[in-house]
C-alpha cells in the first residue's frame, strides 16, 4: 500500500493519497459571503489541491457536502453546477451539519483518482 500525506500539519493534512486515490476536505478560507460564494471558493481550493497532486475535478469519484442550512442547497448547487463539467459528475451526497467555524456555510469532502 502506498500512502502520501500532502502538506501535513500537526492536526491534519491538506490531502492524503492512498493507492492512487486522493482524499481531501476543504472549507472556505474567508468565511465571508453567501453559500454560493463560499461554495465557489471551496471548489477553487479543491481545484488547487487536485492540481498539486496531478489530478483534476474530472477525476472526482465521490463528494460529500456538509451545509449548515439546507435552505442553502439551491445556492450551493448553482456554484456546483457551474463547476462540474457535464458528464463528469461524481457520486454525491449533501447533509446538514453544524460546522467547526460559525462563519462557514459549507464543507466539502472529495475522493478523486490520480
């Protein structure tokens, strides 16, 4: 089994690669804006991490989206739909959750292939 920790920190790594699969969880850095803006910002961070690991959003196989309020579902989907290319949509679920920072409206967990 191969395992690589990308940008490891004391508490967590930016991503972990195991046997060709990339695991990452991203949240908005600023915590500002509405759900659509925070979703777009978070998806941009995912793009950056995947590029650093020789992958891209077309190789995402699974996404789990955590929203603090399901009333933001449509706004999140506007940003998501603009980001995901037709034919490349991964398996996805969306759940409501209380997130670690009060300004975050979204957290996204991704599994992608390299």
